[in-house]
């Protein structure tokens, strides 16, 4: 039931503009965090990343970023990447194109990024076509389900260890809904894969190497 791959329908509808993994043979994993920044969680995530000398990408909501500008600055100063996650966490499947593009633009006015991830992973073909002209649209290879009440940290970590591979994009959350699990999952992932010779880089670095 859980730990399924990203929506297959989107992989078929938008095969050339949505990024599900990084094309690399190097032992690299890309950690991403959605729905922040959060005053109660993001600081701790940054601390753990610093301890393991790992870089990540934070897909932030514009509203959250406005409320926590000092954390946005910490993310940038620590060498992590930032990604647009809309202003108000809008659902692309339930919104008009005008409303959706307006919400993306509002987030862009708070902080600039060349990366975009649609909330809930929901985006239409037309939304993807338009936004791909301005952004690398990033989906994910594996989701930790750190927010799900029926998935505990141990089960999530076991799945990440079993399925992650070079170029995998892991989706976590630095928000209150993941507060009880995200740190233990993150620590476990970093401990295991660092010990296996993997490095953790920001997606901005990955895409800049391709241009």
C-alpha cells in the first residue's frame, strides 16, 4: 500500500519535463525537504545535515518563508539549495491555471530559485509545460512518509536503505506533521549511506553540472 513510486500517470504524461531522479553513476543521493521552513523543525534538520557535512534542497512555501526569513538565510548560508513549492501549498489538480501560476509567482517574489516542486506531486500537463520554461520541475524517487501516522521511523528507514540508489531523490518534510519522525529517519539515512561511501549534494549543484 505504501512506498509506491511517484504517480505513474505523470511519468507518462510529462516524461521530458519532470525530474524523478538525477542521471548519475556516482554514489550521490539528493535529500529534499518540503513544506518548510518551520521554526520548530528546520533548525534541527540543518544541525543534523551540518554534522554529516551533507547538502540538501529545501522546497519552501512562500508563506512559510515570509514568516521565517532568518531560516531561509540560514539555508542559503549553509550551502543548501532552495526550491519553489508555491506560496500557499496549492493543489495543481484542484486549481485553475491562472490561480496556480499566480501562486507560484508569489513564492518567486519571496525568494528566487530555478527549482520547482508541485505540492502533493500534483501538476497538470499544461502547468508542467509552462513552468518547465522557467524551472527544473523536481519530483522524487522515494518518499519517506515521515508525516504518515501508520509509518514508523524504522519501517521508513528500512525502505530507504533497501531502495535508494545513485541519483535517488528522497522526499522528507521539515514541517510540524513530520516532527516526530523526520530527524530519526534523516539521521539513519545519513549514517548508513555515508558509511557506504555516498555523498549528499543539492539539486542546484546537480543541474548546474548539466548546463
